[in-house]
C-alpha cells in the first residue's frame, strides 16, 4: 500500500511555493512570455515577503500589501507599479480561490495612472521610415535581412514575436501575402494564440524585396524543430533579443544620411551591434509597430482594418499605438472632413429650384 501524502493547508505555503503553484496554473491560459512577465513581477514580491519575515501566505494582511505598494511606488515608474499591482492582485485572487487568504485581493492598491504616463509615445516617424525604406530599396542594401525586416515590420505593423515566428512557407511573394500561425509546440507562439492567426496582404514592392532576400541573402538553415525561419540567423531561428537588436541596427539614421546627433559615423560606438539601442534615433520593434499603426491610420485605412492587420483591438490601438503628432492629427481631421463633405449639401436652407 502506497504511503499517503500528508495534506497541507493552502495557507501554510510559503510565498515562494504559492508563486510557483500560481505560475503553473497560469501556463494553462497564458503565453510563456506572459508567464515570464508574471514571474519577474512576483519574484520581487516574494523576495520582499522573505525579507520582512512573512513565512506563509496565510500571514499576509492588508497592511502588508499596502507597505509593498508604498515601497514599489518609491522605486519604479507609475506604469510599472500599475502592472505589478495588477499581477499581485491576480496572484492573491488565486490564493483566495485556494482558501489560503480571505478578502485580500480587493485590498491591493492600484495606482491611478493617466494615459499619457502609461503609454510610450516613442515611434518610428513616418518621414524616417520612408527615408530608410527608400535607402534600402535604392542602394546595394536592397534585399538584405535588415531591409526585409524593416519592410515587414513597417507594412504589417507586426509584433516582434510574430516576426520571429515567420517561416519561409508562410510568405507568398507571388500573390503578395503573409500568413501568421500559432505554433507553440515548436517555440513560436503568437501573443493572442489562435486568435492571432491571420493572412495579411503585402504591397508588391515588399514581396519583391522578400523574394530577392530569399534568393540571395537568406541563410539556408533550419531551426531545432526542422522548420525554415524566414529571417534566419546563421544558426537558425533568432531569439527575441536578436530580432530586437536587428531592428535597432536596421533603423540607424546614419544608414541613409549624416548623423543627426553630430557623431562621426566611422568611429561612433552606436553603430556597433551591442550599442545600437543607445542611439537616440534607432527604434525597437514596438516603436516601429507604433509608427506603422499611426501611419496606416493617417493614410486613411479604417481602424477596424488596421485592427485585423496588426491583431490588436480598437481599444488597444487607441491607447497604445495610435500616436499622431499635432500636424498629423489635424491633417487626419481635415481628411475626415473631406470625406464627409458630400453630406454638406443636405444642410442647405435653399433648394435647386430657388
């Protein structure tokens, strides 16, 4: 007869044990990237608990979470604290479901962060994107990996993880489209899982650059799962950090003109792979996505169409990605006025007979 395992009260778990259990539960309904973010936020809370002598989650009281909130508010930006507190609240709701604590989640303080403080307005500006793309299309850099990476990021408004996930088979350069597939079992999940799967059209010029890249520059390699990544490194599928570095390198302004920051390009440390992110004008995948979404909306593409292309809700686009500067905003309003002009005649107080 097997030995019966001793039953343990949920309230007797240490914060570290409870965190491990919570993350295991969340893996059923969240991406690995999200679980990793939860781990980082809750790790700080667990270490704080251990530092102040909270031995079990049953010891947690409302004043504890308030003390922790006050501590983090003095150390991090409001938007960072907001994310941490929402994660902590979710963790404590899990503890409540387990019977480890009572009525504690509603006591977790959430900072009131204004929209402008929550969202980063930094973007790849339209004029900079078009200058970069013109350079790539009209120079010896045509069809290079940097060129194709920027074409895809700009015209698709795509997330970093989706760029990394693209396989050679996902791109049709004859009919000009790209397919995005959720493939978590082979290390390329999409942020919104199967809801993120879609087919997105490409301008013919982008397809032309991709086809040239595949023929001349793409590393002919497979990843560890036997798949052929489109934007392949010499060793296979790039890591997320590698894709980020590639975008910083691809958006260096000295690629197409003099340095706007007065640096001597041949000796500038910002042009080195590991320092490209420090250039004030280079841009991350998220900032390219923000610029792309804003540009698509400025170009008159309806927000519902942009939403489908970039796989983000209307609400998320309005809060996080649509960042027009004042001139762009007023031009957009004028364009909207012109589209409504056909209705103006209906408001006349006179008729044609008069």
